[in-house]
């Protein structure tokens, strides 16, 4: 579908009309423009602009992949106030810790299944060090060489590298040689230092997070980026966060996708903070799509939003719904995600996307097309 300018959504506000004109003329909007969109842009206005950008880039194509997660542990040395998932390492008797063979059993469970990616992420456990995870990567690659390994947030990597007394470059090369192929975007939270000091003061800072992703890009690896929104951050903090990502992407072109992550307030130290509304969620997705003009893809993590809301996001700039996942994903379900058993079959995802009048396309981790379901009525598993 070709993107078409919708004159009917242009507001009377001169500044907002100027921003819309920039977008229709394929011009980059500024931080000031973006702040104005957060402050004054209606849902219909920013949604229409985001959909224009989305359809210009991807038409109706909506991507998903067949993936599964390994979560090695929820024991963690860090104390992030927003986290409902981890258990302090001092209380690790309340947590789970998987050994190498237990994690390999998860991989083997998918033998013969057409999954293309394993996603490895969890808490920061002092005994699960660089060599421990390198051995896991090697075992996975020996068992199933075709499986793309996406693993470890910058928070996990920062701890591994410091404990091993390796530079970021040395540590990233070591894991790449062991089989790591790309990084997820977790741990970014919000880059603004004042907010970070309140919600996650002891984990790697914004510069450290960006350094790890930049190094991965320099090694030819692709990564994702996230932003935790809807807590105590300001609109200006959101713009600052996205600006730093956009600047790094201008330099390296190594990011695949941006994934906004909604703050959930269940069973954590920020339970008093109200969650953002669905309207604010969709506005955030839309404005992110408009601002991050050098990010190829915008992903909605459907277990967090819920199936219907993720479906709705496809009209607000989103062109990727992540993957089939599986029922072992606990990070978001423990925080109060909409989907408490986050698993969908390929057929489920295809139907969900088609119901939104979009074209389902199964992809690999790096967005290579595996199967286009847009032309077929029946899904063959």
C-alpha cells in the first residue's frame, strides 16, 4: 500500500502543521518538534503521521518470527525499583537458577520445530560469568548451528566484562566467537541520569549501554533498542533517550528495531506510580515512529500490551509484533503484563495480523523473509 498524505488530519495549530509538512516532505523533525508532539499532538494526528511513515517504509507488511526464550535466572545483584521479576542475590533461595544442561534441555525441546531464534536474557548472577555463558553459546551452536542466538542485555554484558577484566571490545569479540549473533535492547530503561538514579541507580549507565551497542555494531552485529516509559520520566526525558539512539544509529546503522516497553506497577517498589493509559501508549508508539527516522522497524511486544492492543498498535507506526515466544517468558508476566501465558502459535499471529488488515510476514532475526502469508488463506504449520 502506498502512503498517501491525509490533509484532513492537519490541525489548525501552525507549529503542528509545520511538523506534519516536514514528515510529508521526508524531512527530519527536531527534538523541539518532538516535544511539541508529546505536549500538543492529538492521538489522531500523531497516529496518522506515524501510519504515513510506516506505510511509506513497509506498506502493510507486519513481521513476526518463531522464537523461544531462555531465562537463566531471576536472581540479580541489582535492585531496580521498577522490577517485579528479579530476586536479590542474597535471597536467591526464592529465585530460579538454571544450569547449562537445563538450558540445553530447553533448546532440545524445539528440535524438529521451525524456530529460528533463541533469546537469552535474565538477571545478573555473579556465578553466571562470561565463560559460563560462552560455554552455553558453544553448546547451542554445536547442537543446532542454524539457530540465531540473540542474547544478553547491556546490563548483563557490562557485569560479565568487568568481572572477567575484559574491555567491552574484548568481551564482545569473545562472545561473538562463541556464537552470539545479536543483542536484545533491554537494560536501556530511560537514559536521563536523574531519573536513572531514582529507578535503577546501580546498573550500567546510559553511556555504558550505548558503548556496548556501538561496539557490537562495529563488530558487524545488529542490536535492538528499548525505552521503559510511563513511570516518572518526563516528555523531555523520552526525547533525550530517543535522540541518543538516533545519533548512534546515524553513526553505526546497527540497530534493527526500537521497542517501547510499558512500565507495569505490579509487585515492585514503584507500585504507587500509575500506569500509562492506552491512549498514551499509542501516542508514544506513534511519536517514536516519527522521530526515529533511521530505525528500520518499530516493534510492539505483544505479551506486554496484550493481543488486542498490539493489534491496535499496527495503526500507530508498529510493523513488528515480535514472535511466537513460548510459555517460559516470565519477565513481563510477573510484572502484570496483559498476557499471563505469553505464547501464540504461528497461526494465531497470522490471524491477528490479518484481522488488522495487514500482511503477515515471517522473518528471521535480521528481517530476512522466511514466508509471506499475505497471499495464502490457510496457514500451514
